[in-house]
C-alpha cells in the first residue's frame, strides 16, 4: 500500500480512555505515523500517553485480519465481503420471526458517535442486548443516587484545590492529563493524600498515603464522618440541603471510629489523619478511582465517599467537587441512535453473560454478533462464556485480530481501526469534542462497523436501514451544549461544549426537590471463604487498553503476580519458581514478584493478556454483580497460592 506524505493532520484518539486526546499526526511515504498531542488543544496541551504512541503497530501488524473468514472443519476459509454479508443476512433472515434469539454484544473497543450505529441496527431488528457494564456503572448509579445526575466540576478546576484526596485512582497508568493537573496543583501548594491498597504508581503524586484493605473504602469514609459529627458537628445548612441526615447519624452513632477503622485495616491514627486533612485543606477535591466500585458493595463505597465530600463542605464550590466521571456522549444529540422501541428488547445481564446465554429461553440465543468487544477475555467467568458460545449456532465477531473471542467465532469480519475511520469523539473526563479525521486508509478488505451494518441491512427483507453516515454526524452536533457545524468542527478539529465549571453550584442538586441524598446503609464486608485468604485485584496496564495487546507482547514467560512481602499465603519456594493462583473457578500458572507497599491480603495481576497465550485472569473470577448499577464485582474474588 502506498501512502501520500502528509503534514500534520489534526485528528483525535478514540481509545476507551478519559483523556480523548486531540492529536497531530504526520504520515511518511512508507505509512509510518508520527503522533503527538495537539499543542493547540487546551486540554491535551501537546502531549499524550504511551498507549497511543504504541498504536501504529496494530495498524500494520502482519497478524491483522484482512479478509472475512468462515470456520470450516479444516480451519478458516477466506470469503469475499459479498459472500460473508449474504451469509449473515441468511442467518438473520431465518430468525426474523424471533429476533430476540439474536444477541448483540457491543463493547468499548473504540469510542465515537458512529459507534452507536450497531446498537441502533440491532435495536431496529429487535435483537437481544445487554444491561449493566464491566466498567463503571456501580459508581455512576451511586453518583446519580446522591446528586440526582452524573456531573462533576470541570477537571481543570483542580487548579483551584488546596487539597486533593485520591481514593484509588492510579495516576501513573490511567489519565496522563489528570496526573498533569494534580502535579500542577501541587506546584501551586495543594496537598495530595492517596488512599489505596497499594501497588499503584501514586507515590510521586502524593504528600501522604493511607493503605487500606481492598473494597472497604466506605468504612474509612464513615470513620471520618463520625469524627466530623463528634468534634465539629455537621453544618446545619448542609443538613438542610440533604435528605436522610437522621438515618446517617444513627448509622454513625452505631459504629465507633475504632470499629470502622478496624473494618478497613486502617489504624485509628490514620482515620484521624484523614479527618485532619479534610479540615485543614479547603477547598478539597475528591478523585474517585473506578476500582473501588468494582466490589460487591462498590456502589456503597462511592456513596459514602461522596457523602464525605458533601458533608465536609466541598461540593458545589470551585476547587472542590467529587470526580468520578461524566458520560462521553452527554454533549451530543444521540436521538438518532435511539429511534426504536426498546420496551420489548430483551436485556441479558452483562456481568453474568455466560450464564445468561446458557439460561436464555423463549427464545434461546441462536446467533451472537460481537463488535468492539473481546468478551471472553474481558468478562468474568471466561470458561462459562466459552461454553455458552459453543452452544450458540452461529457467532459473528468483528475484530482486527484473532483474540480469545474471535477464536470462538463461526464468521470473522475484519474491522477498520483508530486513524482509519471518521468519527466524532467525546470524553468522560473533559468537555471538548473532537473530530476524528481518517489519517490512513484501512487495509483493503477491512471495513468499519457502520459500513458493515449499512450493507448488511440492505440485504434483509424487509431491510434494516441505517441513516446516512453524514446525517448521523450532523445530528449528533445538534445539541444544546454545542454550537458548531460539522464543517466548522472539521476545520477546527475540536470544540468546547458549554458546561458550567462548578457542578451543583449553590447546592442545587438534580433531584426533584434539589436536595442531596445521604447514604442509608452500611453493609459489613463478608469474611473470605475458607481456604481462599487473598483478594485478587486485576488492575489496568500502563501500555495497553483492555486486551488490545499484540501477540508478540504476550508470548514467553508465565504471567506475573505481585504479592506483599507479608502475604499470609506466601509460598516457601523461591520467587522465580512457577506457582498456581487458584480460585473456586480454576487455576492459573504464574510467577510471583514482591511489592512492598501492597496490603498483605492483596495479590495483583495486570489484566488483558489472552487466554491462548497463558493469561486471561478472568478464568479465575466468578460472575458477581455489584450492589448498584448492574456493574461487575471483579475485585470481590478471593484466591490462594499453591505450589506444584
């Protein structure tokens, strides 16, 4: 393939990352991409992360799928696109009288408004879909319960904070621009206190650190609230602007500080240190990591942290606020993607998707369409999902590589990737929207999801027709928070949505009565099951999004598991010896390394590696929903280490 040499092209990153960077990319005649953050973008500020700098390897990789592939007894048989789409149309047509027998699994392999088109297509068809998420829905539901809506201060308002409490966000591996803003705030004199089980890269971002037992953040927040209640009392104005203050007070009176601190393995002196930090450093911003809501009581964790932010007087003010996330689509008009009757659409619970497929009746699932989603690798209980896929008659997977999910398909459709397709991208951190301009053409034989489904829909009787691509883009920009045409967005590359800098200013919340909702319950943490004393944390990598890891980066030695020097289940054998990580769901050979700052009961695994290369930590994680939002309680999995 020959490429036209280009000067800087302004485009955007569409990876599932909060920063949603604006980029400048140049292409040389060999197709090599030079990527840098757009220096003219007020949020990107001229730099970006290593994940996107590694991305061009995916585009030109020799193992990239470049033609439709049909599974035969002897292996994979290449098909033309006409043959592949005709086969898909034939399979769908058979099921038109019972469309719920078709299951659409849509993931976040890429972001953008046109990525809503597959959900529209299968919604118009009447196919089954999913409810819940593998990511952030427990925290979202908690924030909506508290504030009445999902909102937060503009992320740039961190510059006005005098104190920042970081509840579990790994600033070294998540958002490089949030990390930058925290560093800048510290340069201006703000103090940062980090709360986590350890094993993150937050040391260089923190003035103080408190280590706690995973999943128990609500008890530490409650301990600090108890100290506020006993020593200062709560501000009467804040009590007036909230509901359930009496219920909250009863919970706190029933739980002494000592017992609350013990429940999270934190010394009382650390709970008092956190209380002093909240009193001393005002205004104080709260950063809530997504990990602490991935427990059985993950929503409750977020609600108690939000409640502490509110009752300490740090909500509705500049420099304060509680930061979880915002919707990446909130600044767009996506009505075009919802133009179907969803009331009768069957929704299977995503955190338990393997069980849900196996148990589905009237009708059973007979066809699965997967796009943007390595579900076998990324969802819990991988073995059950594998069994569920084996039971389904026909599986279509749209992907660029032979992932764990693609390997179970009956038909593989090769997709276009980032920098090869047009879209408009929002952020779940900031309020800029970007035009993702194509930089290079996709390889011949690769198509984007919109094109695939637009062509497929025409083959059905009656047809299922998507709106024209350009109409979807234009319609998405017709939003009260945006005042820009598609032509202007293409020319400028980005635009800022009209949003207030301070969320819930004046303590006016989004509930009908405008009042904040305080937590109503504080659940005890259940004890670990017999013979499984350790807590498995399957945390993010710094160099890859989800399971977007190239094969050569996974081949070789066994996966690494990090343990504490004081791990109660630490084997006697040397650290270089192979061990097994064991849960009720299975066992995985690993190597172990020691991290001195880990809580003793934690074992840490950097997730995303593929099952076919010996990884795939979700083989060991049982399917368990969170208390709120139908999220996934990945981190409530208990395990042990075994030799031999």
